[in-house]
């Protein structure tokens, strides 16, 4: 009886300890069985997506890669003294390079790429082309145009929708023509004033909302594999859009 009791308590103790690595492997296997993506190497982190598509498995390698991309972009821009008007953020398997669309980077009401913007894009493109792509690397580069709530109406841009979309498309076009970034990675979208990062109650706040975000997504990051048809259409349109250099 003493032997059986000892074995029983050892079993209870063993059941009370969770092997995190084995649990993560089980989570990856279960997700793979239900049609999800499986992380092939390294530990895995479960990240909840914002688009209602359920959680995604983010490998440790991809998370480290995003940190490396953010670091390389910051260092490159600092060396070239191009950080003014630029913010670099890293979160949830994505790196966001934010270009504030003030007079320094974009003329008011214009989508033409200022020479300073081109220099910034040069450094970002170098980093994108140097890092891995595909399942163990970058899965998508989405360029997002944003404006403040002040209306615009010109022959070229009847509203903020056209302005924000043109800015994003011109950035994608520059990546394609000058640096030959793979078109399947790229997409362009304009949000006008629908996604502000600050209240539009002062000129300073509006200046922060007038921006272009270059969002670099890891392959397994939420949203990285969505809307493939839209990505291809945007890349194709960007190839034919005229960019002033």
C-alpha cells in the first residue's frame, strides 16, 4: 500500500507540472489539424487576430525577425539622419514605419514623393530585401495612406480618399520600380480620415493623423495572409501609376 500511495502521489505531482514546450507543440498540431498554419521551427506564441479570423501561431523566429527589422530600420535612418518626421513601432508581429505627412515629407494636398521620402524609402527597401520572406519571414508589406479630417477638393483629388490612396500607391510604385520589391508582398490602401491616431482637435494632432504607414507583417501575423487578390490588384495598379521623382 505504501508503494501504491507513493506512486499515486508521484503521478499527481507529475500531472500538476505543465511542460510549456509540449503544450505549445500540442497547440500547433491542433491548429494544423483544423487547417491553420503551423510553425515549423522554434517555440510558438498564440496571437489573437483583430479581424475575427481566430488566433494565429507566431514562431519565435518570426518575432525575433520583426525586432531585427525594427532595429535595422531605426539604425539605417539614424545613420542617414532621416529620423525627423519618422516613427518606427513594433507590435504583434508587425513593424510600422510611420511617415508624418507634414511639409517635410509631403507637400500639403500633394501625393508626390519628396526627395527626402525617397531617401527614407531607399533605406526601408534595403532592409525588406535583406530579410527572409515567405513562411519563416516577411509575409506582407502594406502601405496605408491616412489624412486628417479637413476636407480637400482639387481637380486631382476630389476628397481625402483619393489623396490618401494616391500617397500609398506612389510609395508602392517606388518600391516596385526602383527597388524591385516582389509585387506579391506589396499592397496599398487609403483610409482617408477614418483611422486617426489622435483627436482632430488641434493642428498638432491633425499633423499626426496626416501620415503614411509602411506596415511590415510577419508571415503568421494577423492579417498577413488576407486579401491576396487585393494585394495583386494594388501592386499591378501601382506599376502603372506615375511617380514624380
